[in-house]
C-alpha cells in the first residue's frame, strides 16, 4: 500500500507532461498555419474565385474583357500577340499585391491602356485573382488531352471483324457470307492504311508549328518590313545550317523599335533582356531531318540559287512559322527530278563541259538536278 501511494506523484507528473506536450503541439500547428496564411495573418486567397475572375465568370467592370480572352491557356494556329496565361502568371507571381493592383488598374503602355481601362476590381477581388495567378505560375498549365480518334477507329474495326468471323463460322445470324467477307476486307484494308501512314509519318512533321519563347512574326518582318531572309539567316549561303539570328542582330533594329504594332512592349522586352544580360533565346527548331541525312543550305541557296520559299513556303505570310513540306526522301527526289539547274552564268557548274555543249547544240533544252547526281544515294547518306 505504501509503495503504491509513493508512485502516484510520478504518475501525475507524467500526465502533466503529456498535456503540456499536447498544448505545445497545438500551438506549433497554429503557428505553422499562420505562416501559411501570411506573415500578417491575412486569409488565404480563394483560388476558385480567382479562377472565375480570370475567365470573366465574375464581372470585372462594365465592358471589361476577361483576362482569358487575351491571355489564353493554349495557343492555336492563329497568333495571339498577348502574353500567354502562364507568362502573365509568372510576371504576377513576382509582384506584391500593391504592385499587381497598380499594374492591372493603372497600366502603362499603349496596348494595356486600351484593354485595362474598364477594370473596376475591389481589393478583395484583386487579392483572389493575384493568388490564383501566383498558384498558376507554380503549377503551370495542364497539357491538352490527346485525341484518340484513330485508335478508336482501329479498335472498332477490329471488333467488327471479330464479330463477322464469329457469325460466319458459329452463330450464322447473317446468311450471306459475302457480307462477312466485305466487312473483313474493308476492315483489314483500312487498318493497313492506318499502320502504313503512321509508319511513314515517323520522323516527319508537316504543319509543325511549336510555341516559341518569343512571338516572332515572319509576316511582320519578312512581309510587311521586307527584311531579306539572308539578313537574319546569313549563314544559309555559306554553311550547312541557315543559322538562327542572335539577340545582338535583332537589336540592330530593336535598339530603336521598342514597341511593336501588334505585340506592344512585352515580346520585344524579352529580346532586350536577352541582349543586355547575355542570355540565349531558346528558339524551338522547326525543320528537322534525321541524323542519317546530310543537307547543306549553301549547296541549294548559293550553288543551286533556290529561293527559300521552295522548301519553306511563303514565310512572309506566316505569323507563326510552320513546316510547310514533309521533308521526306520522296519529296526531295521529286524536286531533284523536276527542278531545272541554272547552268548559264553560274561558275559552280563550269566543270560539266559536256552538258554545256549539249545545251548549246540543242541536244538538251534543260538540265535537272538529278542529271548531275543529285539523286545518288551518297549525296545525302554518306
């Protein structure tokens, strides 16, 4: 009995320590929660409200455009001169709320002044919208879901042929075998066509038009401003690759031109930033050939005197540059068979003495690229 009573104070201390530890844990959790809400204890932004504001589902002022109408999530084949949703989110993510409010409601620059003039957002709405954009800059834009139409057609035809085979040999619901045979022949033919086209398209990408880090328009530069292709792609006449112009070359014009007619200041500011901070602009290459294929621009542009449009299409009419042709071997071979070589006045072809004589005597009226070995395997695969 005495031993039992002597232990009771120790048990009380253990219980007391347990409750103290419990309350300290609660306090710690409360501190963490406050830190998440902000240093001053502000409430967290309602991201759902911010998203609804961004899409214009909550009015932002009379005749005010929704953010998403200009700053879209995804690009299309029509150029959108405004910064994308992710670009705007990244800019907003680096601002505090006061700067964001000034940027949105008191804009500078001709382009933003036109669009932002009707915004009448409350401080609470700005808080939610700012929070949504900050979160978007962290999470990024989700990828578009892929189309599976071709796969579904392929599988549907497979199921249809299987049903036709089962009915022809077992259930025999349809008395005419010719129907089963037609279904099977059609299904196999279409499936083989799908497989063949998919196999041929491996490594080919006609109409490929990826997003670029800067919205550069060939229509504006090569079309409206009549800038010669070789001014920017100066290596095309002398090297294997046409080359991509550096920010320094862009600054030959943009040292003065800082406000684009369509894009305002935002896109040109990226070029200026790259130049002043000696950063590379990571352009996405569009025209790619397999590693086992050799192609030399100087051979075609300098010696062959081909116009850029022969391969690249009318780039002066493209806001967003795309791959015009499939660049397949068949396409190249057909071009060599049909393209006349300019022998006269071209020193590169002086060595072909017999062909010059044939032209002079009328034996030939023209020389094709294939006639001088353009279609020899070793020309491209060596």
